[in-house]
């Protein structure tokens, strides 16, 4: 868990580099992308941060967390999860001005999916908790 907190600012910096310095990057899920799933670049102590493990959006047991492996937004089987490599409706990343940054997904075929290597590495190994054995 501590490693996730340490790597998050570095990994998410790549997303932030394209955003304005003050732009809050938010994650929205659901078929209509109307379910708030947390802030990607907020401090890990912020209640809205996906990196706040005791908060609603960073908890492994919260229904509104991409870290919940059995939940709608964290399961490898859900069509609305970034962890499903075939997801049709993965979460979107937007800022407070509604600027679109891409879909957070392991579905490489999804049009407009985030393609930054560091972000995908964070998603693969920290959020979705895949390991090399999963690929075999």
C-alpha cells in the first residue's frame, strides 16, 4: 500500500503534464460517465483522491473505487472497469473545465484510451494488480 502512495505522484505526473498546473483531473465511470470515481492528481490525503486508501475513492472495498477488485469499477470482468481489457465503457479522465484527457483502460483497442506508458504501468500493476503470471 505504501508503494502505491509513493509511485502515484510520479506516474500521474505524465497525465498532469498535459493539463494545466491547477487542473484537477477527475475520473468518471458508468455507462454515461456520470459516476464520480475520484481525483487522480489530488494529494493522497485529500478525501477525493484515488490514492487515499481510507477514502471512498481509494479504498479497496468502496463501490466507487477502481481499487475494488470485486466492484463495478475495479473488476476485471466489468465493462465499466479500467481493469477489463475488453471494457466498452471504461472511466473517462476530465478536468474541472470538462476538458477530456482520455479513457483510463487496459483495453488498448479502445479509441481515445490513455496511452502513456507510466500511466498504463500504474493502472496495470498498482490498480489492477496484474502480475507476469496473469499473461501466461
